[in-house]
């Protein structure tokens, strides 16, 4: 393995509860109806995809306006309190000593930069990709393929670290080995988890030795 490519939401930052709270409130406030499967369907979608989906749920603004307003709310929440996953900074720095690091996230570029700068992790990554910058969001492999391209590493020489079903499918479709760190509140289904090369309980278990470094 030459490189490790991290997901952001649910792996480095415990953002899924914040995303759910912010988007659920936004939909309710602006005339839409949140469905039972909405959160699971949204996980991994690109900005354009999830804003269009919230519009389909009945939120009265056009998708680009929905995206702008929701991202503003998320950035404000992160600045008030950055919900880093336990052990995230240590895991990133530990692996950065042995591997080239990349990041492939469904978050918009603005939020990626807020998280990495606020968490003092920006210098650990040689390449970061938002699915805003590729044609398709997860579970399509586009974001992971672009991260490998920017790193100058073949996808097969990369390990991806993921938590969600769509993320696991995305990294696997890109031809990467995948380490799953399931989120306790939003665990991936058994079919997606079966794609993982390794499954660990938390980021403390993410070591160079586990990845073969």
C-alpha cells in the first residue's frame, strides 16, 4: 500500500448527526416532508444530488439555493463546535508518518476546508477531493478515483477508510481495499460491510501495521 484515502463525514468528523439535524429542520421549516429513509439515502450524495433530493421532498427553494443555505448552517455549526471523531487527529498523524494521505468526501469544498483547518489537519493531506468536483457522488467511484489521480497513485495501491454503505461501495468500485469503521448510529448494511477488507471498531485500531505499512 502506498496511500491511504480517508472519508470525512462519519470517519474523521462526527457530522452525520449534525447533517441530519440541520437538513431535517431545513426541510420542515421550508415546506417539505422528511421520510423514514431520507438520512440513509442522503449519506454519500454530492451537494448537487442531496440539494435536488431535498427539493423533491418539498423544500420550496431551488436546489442551488437549498445547498447554499444548508452549507451556511453547517459551517456555522462547525465553527461553534467541531465534532471530531474520537482518535481522529491521532489516526491521521499516525498514518501520515507512513503513507501518502488523501481525502475523498461528499462534503462541499467549503466544509472540507473548515474541518481540516479547524482540526489542524490540513498539512497531513497531499490531496483532497469533494464530490462537487467530480461527475458523480458516492456510491459511484468518481471521488476516490480522482483522489488517487491527484496523489499520483494507482487505486489498487490505496486503502480507503469508510463508515457508510455508499462510501464502502464507492471505494470498492474504485478498486481500493477498504477498511470499514462503522458509525454506531448509522451502520452500513451487511451487504456493504461484506465489501470491506478489514473492519475495525474505532480509529485507535487504524495503525500502519493493519494497513501493511
